């Protein structure tokens, strides 16, 4: 697994990324510029999740069941790809991650499987069930006041602990590359011609990974699908940067997995959405409750942060903003929330 990492700002280049995955000259997240893409190697059966095609209003909607990954989240793709990279390049004493829940659980799971320690920095808003899972997996959980503080504390530990490895999904380009294979899978399983992707947005790993995958496979798919990013009302960092086609008001406390107010790759997220011709949709708790009910009624057991896509799908259908072949990743398992969701 040999990559060249380059800074998109100053052009700094290296074949060994820094511990925090950032450029040591100007501080921007490094990107992978290597042309050869290695095959994805499964560690615990992650990836190759089912996609379920549903006919709606003359369109084919493909729900990609990412919540069926081993830890119950799409994040396993990026975590496993990063762990595979570390297994080749560095003997890690432990894994460090900052996460509102799902990436932390994923990191803790792979750490347990690899016989490593895991240190997870999470904001106090982490779901009780996810905190319990971290404990059961043997991870050390460090609670911070905010999501941004969790990020900064994890970076600090990564710089100080030279024998530890920082998963760093917010900045790590290897993580995003692991996500990109979703595009390979849906084209393989469901054929080319995807016109749109509707997905939740937090740190941007899913969006940037899928965009990277469809860029790589643009000729095979026939086009780059429009990216429709869905955010809760408490975040909304895309306002004024991309086309917002739906803007809700009110609380969005159910979206604990989507509370990232200043993602490290914001410029890249905005560029990907705008270049694809897509936009953003803002949802609230009522939208998520309706989404959970609708998706459960179809047999999809998802968490509220995953169910944000439902209101977005309904709106895009109503306004005739999407084409006839739509990918909708369902990102996190609702089983982590049993006993906590009140609809």
C-alpha cells in the first residue's frame, strides 16, 4: 500500500504522512495523489453491503445498507482501510480517534480485533448506547465539551504519542479512499447510470469518498452523480457555500452523529457538491422522526442521523430535482438506539 501524499495548498509532498495527516508547512489535510488504487482487503467482512432497489414515482432508488457493516456503520470501510495501511507501514501500539460515536465504535472494534488499545475522544453529546459499546470493546473514552474539542485533544495525543496511530477520519485521505469503493460496488451490483446520491453530511468522509469513487468511475457510470448533502439544523455550515434547496428550522437533537460544525475538509466538500451540480438540504427532529418511521416500515433499521435522507428524498422528488437512478446510503444501525428513540 504505497501512496504519495500531497498538500493541496502549498504542494508539500511525502510518502510518509504526518501523525495528524496534515501538511507540516501550511496545516491543510494531505491528499493522496498516487494513480494506482490498491484492492480493498477485508479485515472483518466490511464492505459489499446489500443494495435494495425500490421503484418510486418512476425512479429507481437504491438503498445501500451500510448499517450492516460489522460495527453497524459505514465508517468500518474507512477504518479498515486505514488499519490495513498501518499494518503495512507502522506497528501501532494503539489507535486514537475523535468521534461523536460511530467512528469511535468502529475504531474500538478494529483495535480489539488487532489486539491494540483504543483511545476515543467524544463530545458529551455521544449517545449513551455508543458510549456503552466503547466500554464493552475495551476502549478508553475521553469526554470533551464539544466536537471540536474532541478533535483538538485527539490531535494533541497523536502528536505526543509517537508509537500510536491516529485514525483521523476528518483529515485522513486513506479513510476517504476506503469509502470510495461504495461506488465500485453499486455499479457492479446495480449497473451504471446513477444520476444522484442523497447522503447525510457531518465530517464529509462519506461524501468525499463516494465523490472520489464516481470520479474514478465516471466513464463507466456515464456521468458524475449530483451530490445532495443533508445536514441537521444545528450545523448548516453549507449555507452560503452551496445551493440550499430545503431549509428547515427547529431543533435537531436526534442527529448526534452529524454534529460537526467545522470539518477539516470543508473546501473540498463544497467543491465536490458544486462540481457535481448538487446541493444541500437542512432537516430537523420532526423530519428525522418521520424518516425513521418510514424507513422502519420498509424494513430498514436505521439510526436517526441516517434517517435524515428521507425528508431530503421526498423534497427532491416533489421538486423534480433528481434523475431516475438514485443512490441513498443508509449509514448507521438503529439497534444502537433501541430504548432511546422516542417517536
